[in-house]
C-alpha cells in the first residue's frame, strides 16, 4: 500500500492499495486504522485498486466505483478538428521537466476543449485527468491513445473510468478490466 499521511491535493487519495492477497488486505486495513487515528484534516480517501476492501464500518463512504481500462494498440486516427499540443510548462505544480510525464491539451482555435495526462512507470503508461465534451469524447480518447503510443512507444496504456467516460474509452478501443473503488472519509 502506498500511503501519504499528510494532506494531499484535491482529488488525490491518501492511500492506494497495490496488492490484494489476504495478507496484504489485513495489512492495508491496519494501515487505514492508523491513518484514521492520525488526525488528517478534512476529507481524505483510499483508492482500493482491486475493490477488495470494505471500509464502511470505518466511517468511509464509496466516492467512486470504476473499472480499470487498457489499450495495447493504437486506435484509428482522430476524427475531429481538435489540434493537440504537449504542454512543456505551466502555472500548475506538475512535473513538466520529468521525461516520464506528458500533459496534452486539445484546442479548437484558441480555446482548450480537451486534455489528458500521461505518466510512464513500471512498463505501462498511465492515463488520467481526461477532459472532453461528450460529443468529442471518443475522438479524444482515440487521440490520447495515439499520443501515448508516439510519446512512449510500445507500452500498454492503462487508466480507470466510470459512467459515460468508461463507455467513451471502450468505444475508442480500450478493454475493460477489473473493478476498483475509491473510498472517502469526512472527519468532523
């Protein structure tokens, strides 16, 4: 389990499960108990990467039920008028100088209308923070598959989504994988 016992940026978990065997689950529950007693301020969360933990008795609510997704082959070319650019700097505290990180924005004219982040680690490329209007969603996901293949060749692309975003990713060529769950706890 990966753990951060300090406040984290909004929408990021304080703990992420990395294994799901019985010994790991017992250790994870113990670690979460320690975090619960650590006086973390405000809301904090646990990303249960395998949807194996039940944290309701520990004061958590389910924030998100999702599924892992995976794409191993580049999809057909984008079918939209969105122009993509890799951002090399910005005001946000992102690792623009890290060769394993890439932030892409899609524009129509001067307006940013789509985006996504890529991060290469452990033999895969993680895709997160995909932004797209519903009408462009499938084309945006296809474009991000191609951008990932160009930026980090020969590596599978993984992420997780739910709802309409999951369907758009599947329609763009991703395969659905195992479920995951994000739990959130609000402290008084």
